[in-house]
C-alpha cells in the first residue's frame, strides 16, 4: 500500500478554493491537469487526487518527463522487450503497467516530444499500448494526472503540444496559486517546516520567530514558492541557537563576501552596480510589524557582513563603515556580536 502524502497546509481563500475543486474531481477516474509555478506543490496535489479516489489502495506511480532523454522516457512509460535497443538485455514493464488500477503522475508534461504525445493519446483514449520493440498490444486501467508549469494552450496553438491530447487530458484543470497570493498561509507553513526541522535536530521545542523574522518572511515575494520557503525556514532554524526564537532569515545561501565573482563585460557590470543588495528590498511591505526590532536586526546583519568582509578586524571594519572604533565596539556589544 502507498504511503500517505504530506499534509496540505493553508487557510487562504485561494488555497481553500483549490481544495474544494480537488475534492470534487478526485473521486472520478478522469484525467486531470495540475498547473502551477515551480515549488507550488503539484506533486502533493496529484497525490491527494489519488488518495481521495477509489484507487487509493492501488499504486500511485510518478514519472518526471524531463529527467531522462526521449528514448529512455518511452521505455520508462511503456516498457520494452529484450533486445529492443542496446543495453535492453531483458524485458521490462513500464510505468503504465506498474500503475495498472491506480494513478500515473506525469510531471513536466510539456517537455514530452510530439511523437510520445501521440502514443500517450492512444493510452488515454483506449487504454492500449505496446512495449518498445514489441507488436503485442497491452491494456491497462490507469488514471493520468499531468503537471506542467507552462501555458499548455499557448504551446498547443504554437504546434508544440498536441491539441487533441490537451483536450483529452483537461477534463479538469487545477491551477495552483503561487505563495505570493497566499499571504495568510506563509506563517503557518513556516511554523510547520520549522517544527519538522526541530524534530530532525532532536531539539525539545520550537521557540517561534521573532517579530522581525516573521515580517521578513511575510514581505518576501517567494519566487520559488513553498519549496523555497521550506529551504529558507529549515536553514534559519538549524542556524539559530537551540531554544531561542529564530531572528535571522537569509534567502540566499550563497551570500558571502568571499563568493567568487563571475567576470562579465563592463556594460553588464555597470548595470549590476546599482542592483538591490538583498533579495527582499523590493518586496511590498506588509503591516503591521515591529519597526524597532526589524531595524535592529537589519543593523546587526550589516555589522556581521562587514565583519566577515574584513576578517573580523574591528579597526578595518570601523573604517569601512565610517564609524569610530569605540562606536563600532558599542554596536557590537549592543547586538551581542562576538568573534
């Protein structure tokens, strides 16, 4: 029996509307398309469709269509017989046969070639296919859930995706809202991921986020959506002192004064000279938030970065920041920043 998928967490109107649509279509053995940006949780939605259907106790099989080349993708989908191609020393069943009676989740569907789309169309219409290198027709009962982060109707209009296949797969289309449209869900999701990381670290409890850290999470645009939020929160929790509230949120794990710089033409370098220093500067501000605490955390972060850039030499750091040595020492004591 398959393992239950992760919980779907959210209370925003957009998310609750999606769950209602999902609950309506899940019991039907009809194909469904799940559309959304990267990191929005398309695989979790596909799994929920399966476990809320009458096929819940049958296989839930997954296949990423971009992970392998076209020849191997065809073999992965439909299987092959011995000698079908170089290296095929014995016959092997494909994902369709493995998913018989259950659900097959085809991720990154838009990357599939037109030739394979034609073979997929036949399975969708008639439940029939042949293994690679064989003329024997096989039949399966599989519900297909496809996922894409592309505009499939636009691709079909350009001739890059079969319109007849799109018609057959789109009995219903679940479009996942990006995290920036789910503001009410950011902190509940962050708490969920933080508690999971605390458990991995074998710590006793999660002490929460400071007001400034929570505001930072809320004000960020989250281009990587839930996957990015999970990484950012887990990194912040493991770096925070055990038993203390998380106060520092770092979006870019590569950020460092010692990061190697990619050389580029002068015109591009000039354009980047005035770029924002942090990922969140251009994000819209969400009120209310603790102004004093946010300013203090920003000040402390800048002090740490300046110290790192000058190998923790306080004299050079003070000069670089335009501060007296005594003023810098006072700020370091204020924020409890040591070597």
